[in-house]
C-alpha cells in the first residue's frame, strides 16, 4: 500500500485530468489507469460559461481523491492564495504545490517553493511539493513540514523520462523513509517502470496519457508499467555485471 | 462602479463581494474568490467590502496536471 499523509492507496499511479481529446476520453482513461488520486486545477470562470460545474461533476464520479495543483503560480504569495481557494473549492487540504521559476523548463522556483511550503504547512495543508532532485531543497521541504516529495523526472510535458537518474537514485537513497513520487517529464511506460524499479513510491503523469494516440489504452499501459516496476523493486533486481556469465550450466557440456 | 473581474473591467453596482458576485451573475456558481490577490472565503463574502477598481478573481474547478 502507498501511504501518503493519513491515507493509503492500492494504486501507485497518479493521473492528471488535462489535455485529453474530450471529457469522455479523460473519464475512460482515469478508469483504465485505476488511479486513486487525480490532479485538478482552478481557473477563471465566466458567469455565462460555467465550465467548472460540469468538470467537477465528472471528476467527483471517479470516486478518486482530488489533488488540486497551483500550476502557473510564479510566487509563494500567488501559490498560497491559490491553495486557499483550492481548499475551499475542492474541500480538501491536500495540495500539489507548484511554484514555477522558469518559463522554458517550467522548473520549480525552489526558494518560493520552500517559502510557500512553510506557510501552507502552518495553515494545515497536506503539501505534496513539485520539486527538483536537489537534496538540500528536499531537506528544507521536509523541515518545512512536507511528508511527501515529488521530484521531476524531466520538464513538464516534455516526455523526456528520467533526465538525471543519478540524482534521482541519490534522492531515493538519501530519504529511504520519505514517500517519493516521480512527477513530470514521463513520456513512455518504460520511464514509469524505471522510476518504480529505482524504488520510487509512485508516479504522477498527465501528458503521456492524454496526448497518446489512444489515451485509454495508454492509461492501461502505464498502470501495468507501474505495477511491473513496483513488483520488480520488491523482488530485488540483480546487480549488473561488466562481463558475460553463462546462464546455461557449463558442467555437463558435451566435448564434441 | 467598475470592478476588474478576472482581468476584465466590468460594471457592477455592489458594496460587498457577495453582492458583486450576484450582480455579475455568479450567484449559484461553485467558485472561489480573491480580492486584490487575497483569498476571500465564502463565509466572509457578505462582509467583505469592494470598491471602485478592485481586482476580483473568480475561479472554478478545471483540468490540471
């Protein structure tokens, strides 16, 4: 079971709700993924449009926990206000905290992130910070009260996979007891499986499913990849060797 | 009176956040509100004063990653 704050989950795949070809495809993809946590956001509502109501009805039907994000916030202040609005609107104190520092990479502004995390933890939020694999920043986030860390694999929406495997492995080794969710940059199910094989507790992704040729089938593929990676990690992966070692016994080989 | 609602200037005769939401057509909508960058909880909308030129953000659930 995946344990995050005061809740347990069977699924180790967290899925975003954005960028799907249609709401119906999004709903089918979420179901196929068997995700128990879905990320959502909040945006300006027009008095006539009322798009929010229909979306919220659809998401509530999943029966999954919603994890509102602060996507697009570029300062701690903006993120804190957005978090308060999200808590009221979605009736949850869980929050995917994003403070974006750079437009091309959507890299977290780790200074603003720590500042916002301190304040939001003090206000009773359960903060899941979208961060980098920097160990010092991770320490600061834990000191700020975060009980989960979500390092990026690669820039959001890039589909590059795990850009810094060494850094991600170091983070896993350095924080063996902290739930780590690989968030952002995943493109293929093999990337997700790889993160899970490294001992990551879960994977959060959106674009890789939403922008697939068949998002519903891809959601299923990611579920299988996450399960396979987790099972492999628990099973214990053999250490690599530099040289070949025959798998068929040498003893008893015929002399021909 | 002009209020800047979600980035657009709009005419609304209202002295509180709650009255502004009603005047702007949001009376029964599921929205969260901020005034000049500060969160205004639903329970405080009726007592939160608004004045000419104030910036209102009116947000609703949306797709997110």
